[in-house]
C-alpha cells in the first residue's frame, strides 16, 4: 500500500464519523453498481464489451466531477461576496453610530437656545392673524352691502344671481374660519368660541339669506306646473340652483372625508331631496283643490272624474314641458307619478273611511280597479315605461277593497230589503182587489212581485259584475238571502190570507178572487224559482267553497211557499165541495146519483182555473185535486152511511160507484186531451177496486180479494177492511176473522215512492159498547 493510499485509508473513518450520509450513499452506490454489473455480465461472452462499458462510465464520472466542482465554486463565490457585504455594513453602522452620538451632544448643547425662539413664534402667529385680518378687511366691509344686494335679488326672483352672491358670502365665511383655524392650529390651540362668534356676527345675514332663497326656490317649484305653461325660466333657475347645492354638498363631504376642512354649519343641505318633497306637497295640494267640496253624495263620481282629468293634464305638462327643464337623472315624470299615487292613496283611504252609500262605493271601486289602471290613465302607453307598477303598489290595499266590497254589499242589501218589503206590501194590497190578477202573454196569472224582484236582483248582479266577479258573487249571495227571507214572509202572508178568508168565507164581495190570487202566487213562485236558478248559475264555482256562513236556500223556501199555497187551494176546493159531500154514498144518492154531477161541476171550475198556473204546479194542483176527490169519496164510504141489506143493493152500490168513477174520469180526461200529464199512479183506479170488492157475490172469495187489495194499497188498515166488510152486510164472523187474520199476518211495508191514500182517511169509532174477548173488534 502506498503512502497516499494509507493517507486516504486513514482519513476514511474520520470522514465517515463526520459525514455518515457519505458512507451510506457510497454503500448504496456500490450495491447499485453490483446489481447492474450482474445483470450486464451474466454470461462469459458479455466480458468482451467490458472495455466499452469502462470507458463510458469513466467519461460519465468525469462529467459529474466537473459539474460538482463548478457548482461548489459558485457557492463559494456567493459566500465570499456575502461576507464582504457584511463587513461593509458593519463599517457603515459604526460610522452612523458615531454621527448620531455627535448630533446628540450638539443637541444637548443647543437646548438653552429654544427659549428665545418661543417669542419669535408668538410674533409670527400675531403677524399671521394681522395679515389675515388686513387681507379680509375689504370683504368684511363689503358683507353688509352684498347681503342687502342679495336680498334685493331674492325678492325680485333673480334666483341665479342671488345664489351666486350667496355662494361668494359662504365662501368668504369658510375661508375666514379656515384661516383662523389654521392660525390656531399653528399656535398649538383650537379655534376659540370668541373668534367663532365674531365671524358669525359679521355673517349673521347669510343664514337668513339661505332661508329666504330656499323659500323662494320652493315657491317656484310648487308653482312649476303653472310656470311651465307660461314661463319656465324660474323653474329652470331653481333646478340649476339645486344642482349647484348638490355639487357643493358632494365636494364638501369628499373634502371632509380626505381629512381637510370640517363641514360648515348647515351642510349638507340636501336640496334635491327637498325639491322632490316640495313637488309631492304641491301635487297633494293640487289634488285637494279639485272639487274637494263636492266629494260627498252624488258628487263623488264627478270628483273622481275631475281627479282623473287633473292628474292626466298635469302628467302631460310634466312629460312634455317640465321633463325638458331638469337633468335626465331626475326622472321627473316617474317622480310625479309616485307623488300622485301616494297622494291619491291617502285621499282614497280617507274617502273609504266615510259612511258611503252603495252608489258612492261603486264609483270608488270602479275608479280604483278599472279607470285608474286603464289606458285612459296610469295604463297609458307613454306612462307604462316611466315607472314600475309593482313599486307603486295598489291604490287601495286588498284588505281595503274587501272592506269596500263588504260595505257595498251591506248597503245594497239594505236597499234590496226595503224594496222587497215595499213590493210585498203592494202584493198584499193586490190580493184585496176586486178584480182578477193580471195575466202574461201566455195567459198565466201573475202580479208585479216577481218582475220587481227579478229585475232588481239581475240589475244588482249586472252592476256588481262591472267591478268584478267577486263582488258579483257576493251580491248574488246577498240577493239569495233576501229572496229566502222574502219567501218566508210571503208564506206567512199566505197563511194570514187563508185565515182571513176562513173567518168569513161567505163574504163574496171581499173574497171573490181569493182562489185567483192564490193561483197567481203559485205562478209568481215559479217565476222566482227560474230567476233564482239563473242567479245561482251565474255564481263562480269557487265562491261556494270560500263562503263561511250557511249558504242561502231560497229554493227550499220557494218549495215551502208553493206547498202552503197549494194546500190553501185544496182547502178552498174542499170548502166548495163540502156542501155536497154529506149526501154522497147515501140511499138517496143510490137512487138519484145527485151529488156527483155537482161535485164534477165544482171540480171543472177549479181545474179550469188551475190552467192559469204555470207548469209544473198546474199538474201538481190537478193531481192534488184527484187525490182530494178520491180521499173524500172513500171517507164518505168509510162513514157507513149505507149498509147493504141484499145482493141487489150491493150490485146497485157497486154500479153507482162505477158511474161516479166514469164521471170523475171524464172530468179529468179533458186534461189529458189538453196535453196535461197526469200522475203515474191514478188514484181514481181505487174506486173500481172497491166497487168490485162490494159487488163480489161469494163471501168466501173475500180473503183472496183482500190480499189483492193489500198488494195494490199496502197502507190499508184492518179498520178500513172491517168497514168495507160492514158495508157489504153479508160477512159472517168466521170470514171476518179469517180476513182480518190474513191482513194482520201480511202487513207489507210501503214501497219506495208510494203515496198513501188510506192513511189520510180516518175510520169513525165503532158504536159497539163492548167487544167480546175472543173476537176482533169491527
């Protein structure tokens, strides 16, 4: 081993001890080289290229060493330059420290000289104040004259010149205050209150000039509409002054924000905001002056029309004249629109709070909901683009509109109720007339009541629809309530009319046309029903779900009134039939058959009058007449005025009942010829059935006959069958028991839609003093 190798070998442990990363890197490099060599020289023939690989790796190693040396050299040069800079900085700091020490020694030596400079500073401050006073003396002497001159300009409405002088005075005042403030700041103190009061005393007239100029300015703005048509120059001057003041406010605020002069007293004036406020007050005064004394009663519609014309005329003036006198950013037309809208909103809120009649409320609602937003007013094409309608809001709130509509409905309801009451009183007076009721073009009886009610309700619905469907629905609902109340009173009047007639039915002069007016009342109800159904169809379908109260039911009231009138008509028919009914089904009747033709005559006269009633009540009356006649006929049979003694009498009784049935059928057959539909179940069919029951020769067949009778008329009772058996006069006790047992066991329920006939017929009580315990009572 050479000495160099020994030296290197001796240094390696020391280097590894100092730099352990070097030893670790060398081990990794050796391992990587060994791995590479084992991969390249895995076969003996690969050793031939060993020299090539050795040469290439030597070149690569030399290149790496060269780059490392250049990099280390550059690092060393940078470190050297940094050390040189540090040495120079250290020298400079040493020099600065010495200089500061010398300056401190010099300053300590000159401390005694500062006391002599204080007197010089005081003299300088006095000199500056005297210089400011001397330089401002001409202005101070000219203040009084300028104030008087500015007052004269304001009074003569030379506003631009007056404002220019006022600006000069304010600028002088600000300059003097700033100079005094600067002098005080130099002296190390603030501006004294004595100096401020002294300046305010000299410029005492400036504040009054500002107020006077503002007063004249706002007077010009208030009369801008009149000036625009005559001489818009004063208005233009006012706008230019407002723009000057706005510019001054912005400049002073910007200077204050930059740390300069403080804001003078009274700034910012915000005259632009005052301009629009005065404009709105002028609009309000203008609208209050439009027919304000005639806003109550019938004059309200005229007042609203005058408001419309005034607003549109003023808007035309603003849009075509004043808009050209102001800067575009003023948007004067939009501002006037907003001011007019707010003033109208306030005015209409006041009007809505009054105790208005229905006509006045209609005028307000129509003007607010239709005219105000129409193309004739705020919906004008030239005004739509000027402002956003959503920003203005409604002229009257939705709650206010609902309250007005409610007040309108209540007012109309009061009027409708009064008119209905008067119409009902006229109707009651017509009932006492000594002549027949009037007839329409179809020949039906009628009075003026339904025409008045129908026209009134339809007119109210038509007028309400001019406002909107909601008000139309509320008005119709109110009308239906009033119709229901009217019909209830009408039914009560019918009851009283019937009672009065029953007190003195023989007074022909007073009650001559009683039946006629009952029939006219029924026709009136039919007309009212059609009118009511028409009104109900006009209502919106969603309105029924929105209505919280119990909805009106005039149709039910109509049905009750019609039922009562029909009942009174039947009572009158029964009253006229009553003199002939006692002789029915008696032995004289069996021989002569006398009462039935008279009964038919009464029936024919009544049925002829029923033809004056509108369908379907005409058919209803004719049907009721049939039932009444049959019920009274069967009731006469149930009274047992005639009990047959032989089969011949039974045959004659049955034969006479058949003849009576034919006479009655002939009376009602004429109705069928006149195309009047009779009921599906004809009550006259009962008479032949009863005749067959009486005529039956074999009593043993009565059980079968009774079963058929019960099948057709399930409401027949044991008492009715017992009377029929008594009328025959040939029924033994055993057959009676068998028939009654059958009747008791069957007792079928009444079918749906079946109209009972025997239920209305009461059987007279038996004349037997007692009943055997083992037999059924007859």
